[in-house]
């Protein structure tokens, strides 16, 4: 964890945001993407992303080998939902490790969930996704999407050792397409990719984030 920039790092919060006002668009309308319903909400927020992110996802999908598709599990996450997820995971870690000081607890929580005020999902800039076949069968990428470090014994980290050669190859295929399309990965989660948020800006050297909280653009 020490050699990875986590979402709670002060350098992430220090990145300025120059909001460009792009709308959220519905990924279910894209012919290039499959959208899974496992995290569907009545308002359909899970299937929304900023327009610029959606365009880059479509490009990444076209870069995949024949027979493979991007399978999106979650995009935009309203602030109230991000807060709920963060608080719940933090509470689980606090109960399991009552000796952890609060600053370290927040750091550990940030391995899997961004502090709400930073959240790339809250900005409509991040997407959780995996690979599937044309028929919708998910490929093996080493862990389920959203597996925590505790559940996966650290195999959720993008560069984790010990996963199968097949899972490693599938992660490379996913990473190659998304990186070429301009997205950045959060290294503790092989499935989490973003564009235009503060974390993306910090890790790519961009002078500012393009997207702040997306509630205004949710329609």
C-alpha cells in the first residue's frame, strides 16, 4: 500500500477542478458496450458517465480482440451513495481492527473506496468494468469485480502476484485497451478506470481535473 497513491492522499485533493460541464450520458444506448444490471438502481444512475468518458470507453471497446466486449457494472454514483459505501466499509474495518488509529483507518478504507469528496464515481468520471464474450460470459480476471483486499487476499490489486496466467493475460488485455483510450487505473482495483477526475489528473500529469461532482448534470 505504501508505494501506491491512494484516493485519500493530499496530493489528490490538491488537484484543481476546472469543470467543463459535460452531461452524463446513458451507456445503455451505446452499441459498443454491454451494461450489467447487478448494481442497477431505479434511477439508472449506475449506467451513466460523463460524455467524454463514454466516448473513450467506446474507443477502448473497439480496440479489444475480436469476440471480446467491455462489461460495465457501475458508472456514476450519487454522493449520498458514495458516502454510504465509504462509511459502511470504514465501519467494517474499524470493527475488525479496533487498534487502528483513525488516520490509518481512513487510508485503509481508501484502498477500496474513495473519500466521498474526492470520488471519481461521484464526478461521473469513473467506471467499474470487466471483460466478457459476445454472448455475455465473463472472463476470469482473478477476482470478482468489487472484491475487497480482505476478501481477495490482495488479488484485487491490478498488479497482484499469484493470480492465474489466464487472469493476468485478461488484465493485460483490458488495461491495454483502456490505457490506449486515455483512461487511468486505480491500482488497488483492476476493474476501476477513470478519465477527467482528480486522480486521473494527478497520475497522468494533467494540470487540472475536468469534472467535479456530477449531481448538477444528472438530469
